[in-house]
C-alpha cells in the first residue's frame, strides 16, 4: 500500500473561478474534497452521533429498515463476517416525499434524532444538487438536466476487531451512480482508492469539516 494520496480541494464559495479546477479534478482524479460547503460542523457531528446510536439498536429494529421490494439491499444490510465487515442503513431516495420520515419511523428515532436526520439529509441533498449543477455548467450543460434524479442516503459502520485489522471492510468496488458525497470519520481512517498513476491502493486521510466527493461510473 502506498502513502496517502493528495486530493484536489474545491471551494464551493469560489465559483465560477473553480470551474476549471473542478473539471480537472473529475477527469484526472475522479475525486475531490469540498470546503465552504455550507453544512455546519455541528450538524455533521450530530449526524455521526445519531448514526452511532442507530447502529447500536437491536437487530430486530434495524431489520425494519426495509426498502422497496424492487430495490433489494437499499435498506438495512447486516455485516457478513465471512466476506465483509460493513453494516448499513439507508433510504433509497431521500428526495422522495416522506422517505426520510419513513426511515425514522422504521428505526423508532427519537424527536431529536429525527430532527438531526431530516436536517442533515436535506442539507446533503441540496449540496449534491449544487455540485452536479456546477459540474454541468463547467461542461456547458444545462444544470436543470440533473433535477429529479434519485439520491440515496446511506449510513455505514465497519465492525473491526483486533483479529480483523488489515482486512478489507468491504468488497473492492466502484460506485455505480453519478457521484458520492462522503462524510468520513476523523477517528477511523480506513478509506482507500486506486491511484490512477501507480495502480496501487492508497489511503484517503480524513479532513475534519470537509466532505469527500467521489465520481461514480455514471458520472465518469
């Protein structure tokens, strides 16, 4: 494994001057960090705390997080210690009316937890829309093209133990959608990506207060 790779930084408050840098980051790296994104650090921290508490729920409650039958695997996904260490909760389309409230109902979220989830999911959705609109504008496309697209909301936990340190937390993959907006955990540095030049897996160091954007297969 190589040392941590550099990630281009995009200032969301510095457009249109960032258009060229944004296109280069997408074409050359396929990922970038955003600063000045407008989501309060306190809200980001609160969402992490809520996520930890949701994963501490009894399994029978987490299993109530189900998605549409046509979309298997988009709700609760338990860890499979034989293959991967990842446990997940989620909403297939957080922009769909009532979807996030249903998610909160399924997990019996408290009023405070519900407020945090609703605020954070709304802020992330608005930010994702802003990013794809700027990407479209940077390539001379109409930003309205991206409105109405499905936008998933996922929470992930990796069940590492002293015996599994060094193991992969999830199967190696590329994200199939347009882009992923990721809040990484500054307490646990585990994300790795393939470096375009060397072909090696390199770690992505977390940067508190920022968000990592990964361009998916559709975006590429």
